[in-house]
């Protein structure tokens, strides 16, 4: 329920004050009286008024001076001037000072009611305008705060982020994206991404997505080789920006540097290959040793001491080979880490071949293979 409006009548004429009070109270309004400007100022400072009826010609303080005070105190208070010295010049002067309307004396109760109703309607519009202005200001502050929070979040991301409008112009990015792509933010913001991202693959992908007749709603992923020489590899994720449900308004892309991940994967693959080679190199002499010892332990050469000693000696040789192989692997690790320098030396190929033949001789005999 609306509260009654507060009216202040400022006039040095007792009859006018009382007549205005009686007339306006019948309209359900709260009416206060003041016989001069000084008293009126005290009332305005203590109470919130919607409308003031003001006589211009008063002792102690002229109505025009009080009008100046009201305008500075609260410009939304409606002031209607009532005076018996009505001239066009005084009316114009009063309106210029901020009065809403001008009511010459004598006036009828109906004329008073009409001008007050109109003034209160004006007051209502002014308050609504002020409320809308404050609401708009709060919304702007809220939007600014949201944008500030969003900007902080984007700049704290460990991945790069860029966004374009549907024409391909860059509308948003963070520092990580500029660092990954090697670009300056002030140079490309608002510019079309064509030839501005230092990466033809990304530019082509974004522009192709923007020009498609039907924009895919799915998030797309792609691996981009940014710099072959430096082995820079990026993982890019692209998604459409939609507003109001289905309205397409641009593209957002997140860029991650996966160079170290890919390097680690290559190292793991190389390690697996090395382990396969090592396993093969270790397996052969171990099998030979097991074969020689198996022959000796089962007594196949019990009556042939020379052959038995040969098998045992070969087992010792294979064990020595294993020890040397392990030492070579450790040396290889040291060479790769830079702790020692590798050396090249000549080898006897015939001796190596002869050694390999002897190495597999026992296994060949077991398999009935002639070497």
C-alpha cells in the first residue's frame, strides 16, 4: 500500500496556509506548514517531502532563496510557486530556478488539487527514473565486477585461451595464449585472426569452422605442431560460443603446450626398445650357460672330462660376457649423461663371428642343427 505523500506549505499568510492544508488533507495527503523560509529549511532537513507549495514574497527569507536551497538539497522535490504578484517575467524566472509550476493567487481549491496532482505525478516519475538509474548503476557495477573476476580467472589459467566473434575478430585472450603463440596482445585484439596468430594451422581451423554452413556443437580437439625445430607441440580444443540457446556468436579455443608430454612419451618408447635389446642380449648367454651346465649336470659328458671342462669353461666365459655386457650398459648410460666420453676402437670381425658360432653351438646341437 502506498504511503501518503508529504506536502509542505511555505507562506507567511495564515489564511493561505490553512486553506491549502484543509484542501490537501481531503486528498489524503500529509501537510506541514511553515510561515517563512528559515522554518521551512528546518522542516526540509528533518523530513522527506514530495512537494512544496512556496510563496515567493516572504519576510526574513525570500522564496527564491529557499528555492535555491531546495534545488541543491534534493532536486527531485517538486516545488510549485504560489504568489499574488503574477507576471510573465516572475514565472519564467521561477521556472528557471527549478520550480516545477507556477500558481497565481487567488486560486480555487480545484486548481490547487489539480496542480498538486500533476506535481506528484512528476515526482513519481522522477523517483522511478532515479531508481532505474541506481539499478542500472548497480547492474553496471555488477557486470564490471563479473568481468574483473572473469579476467582474473582467465589470466590465472595455465593454458592459453582465445575467443573470436563470428567474423573471426579476436575479442578475448589471456597472457598464456600470447606467450605460446609469440604475439603481443595490443597488436591483435579486435583484429581478424588471419595471419595474426603465428600459426597457420590454428588460423585455418578457426576460419574454416566459422565459415561452415552448420557449426558443430561438439567440442573438437586437434594436435598442432607449432615449431618443428624446437619440437613445440600444442593441444588445441575448439568449441562454439552460443547465446540465447542456439545463436552462434563466435569461437573459443584453449591451447595447451604438450611438448614435454610428447617428449616423455618418445623417451618411454625408446626405453622400451632399449629394454627389448638388453633382454635379448642377456637372454642368449644365459641360455647358453644353462645349456652347458645342464649337459654337465645330467652326466652327458661324465666320461669325457675334456669336453666337460670345455663346457664349464664356456659357461665361465659366457658369465664373463654377461658381466662385460652389464658394464657396457652402465658405461653407455654414463656416456649419454655426459659423465664419460665414448671411445671408438677396431675389432676383429672373424673372431666375433667365431665367438657367436661357439655361443650357439650347444643350442644348435640340442635342436639337431649343424653349424
